[in-house]
């Protein structure tokens, strides 16, 4: 059985309107305990993604007032995305090759989920646990003498 993006994605995607200020966005991230927000235009179209690194680099380290910075100004406009039917191994390969920690899952223009590096690690942990159980079961059965 092949795992697909829809099997490992989180369907609860944190979004913010492109018109909000960075302080309001940061408060929403903190309340939701997320390290990212997908930035959407008033039409609902994705315009970027903002991460905790964007806040650190473009606001905190730069000494800017987050209440005066529009979130659209610090968001990365390039958002990597995949379809729900994309094989998980292709998602992982894309994330690793491009050094990204989040992959948006879209059906057409509609955002239906997100895959984070934590989701990928959890997927591999389940795989390793299952494999370990199978190996343990194999070794616990005595081999027939014969």
C-alpha cells in the first residue's frame, strides 16, 4: 500500500488574510501553537506562507515594530504544493531536495491540508515501529528443525 499526501497531511491549515499585521499573525500562531500561516488574499487565493523564521529574521532581528508590518511584506511568495494523490515518498523527496519544512496540499486552488516535517517524522516512526514489530515476531518464532 502506497501512502499518499492525503494520508499524512494535517487538514487543519492555519491561514491569515494578507491584510493583517505581523503582530496579529504572531498572536494567532501562538494561540494555535503553529510555526507557520498560509497567507491568503481576500479572494481566498494563496499568496504566500509565513514562518517563525520570517518573524525572527525580518522583524525581530531587523528591530521592526510587528504591529506596523503587513504580513504580506514578510511572507515568502513561493509556496510549494502538491496534490492529495501525490505519493508520500515524492512529497518527502521534494521537501528534502528543496530544504523546505512545509508542503501545502491543494486540490486545484483549494488548500486542503499541509504536511510538515513533523508529519514526515511521525510517518517514519510508525513505519519503523511496524517494521520492528515484524522483525521481533519473526525472531520469536523458533525455526523448525528438520
